[in-house]
C-alpha cells in the first residue's frame, strides 16, 4: 500500500500482535464504511473481481475503476469507482457486499492496513508491518472480540492476495529504476496491461512476436491461456525484464 505518511513505530503491528474488532449486521454502522472511500485495487483483486462478475478485464476497468498515477513514482494507482450521487461502493447492497467471497484485499484487511518493502539488491528480504486504520464512526473496533494479526490474515483468506501482490515490489524497487523521475507513459501502460488488463495481456502474449521475443515455452503458453494467476505471474516476469530495459 502506498502511504502518504507511514504510521509511527509505536502504532505498527506485527503478526503476533492483537487488536479488537468484530463486524456484523447488528452494528449501527454496518455497510456505512463502504462509501466515500479511496478503495485501492491490486492486480490480484482485479482477477478475482472480474472473474466473479464474469467480465472481460477491459469492460471491468471501464465500468468500475478509476485511475491516477502516483505523483512521485508515476506507478499506476487503481481504485473502485464510487457512485456519483451517494459515493457508495457499487458492490454493496442492504445485505452487504455482493462479491464478498472475491472482495478486494483492502476490504479483507479492514480495520488493518499493511505496508511491505524489500531491499533493492535482495528481493527475498521482505519486510512488512500492519497498522490500525483511522476509522471514525466504526463500531466494530469498539467490540470486545480480540483478533491476532496472523490469525486475521488467515481467516480473511489474505494469503494469496499478499503473496501475489508483493510480487510487484521488485518492480517498485527495481535497481534500474530512476528514483528521481516518475515512470513515463509507455512504462505506465505496460504495467496497466500486464497487471490490470489481464485479458488484453493474454492477447499480447499469444502473438508470435511476444512468444519469440520472450521465448515462451509451449507448456507455459497453454497454461497462461486459461489460468489468470499464471498469466499474472508471467506479467510480473515480463515487466521485470522489459520495464526498465
């Protein structure tokens, strides 16, 4: 997650720390948190959500997503397009989230946020921390149910989200990336296609030019033609090679 100002050391949580939270329909604030928010979307979020709605990623992007570039880095930041009138998430109804089983990582983490980083010269040296979000009006944080961070990540099925989304870190901390300049438009477009418009990327991968240039083996090609997760992993590998060439 991109943070405008990271929380202080005292407010950071590790996986063994605990917090109080419980969300249920009996709370007066139920569903009210699903509006007037910047709800970021990650590449794996996109795969799960567009698949749940049986939509081409191109159509999903046009209907449900807004985009901006991070001012300092130029990396694309995608988020859910809230309703114009009520500023509500388009997937929430009176009974809750209509795509709950495939809800985004930010929703699964709530009321936590997570930040992760790696060393530029050692992609295996990943560091992370969690923190409690500022949640005015949320009654769930006043509940007496104690949650442990590690157990929360498992109960909310966050492990595949964390694993796949952290694979973007080698791009952000790529040793050839010029930190003094934001990404230019062509670099941004490569990330948008390979990470977010996965169905368009599949069309690119299937071209003869791509197969020959990146030496895609037949077995790999057959798998990514039907498996979005395998295709996303290929997209990360493609960007690590092509983004800062």
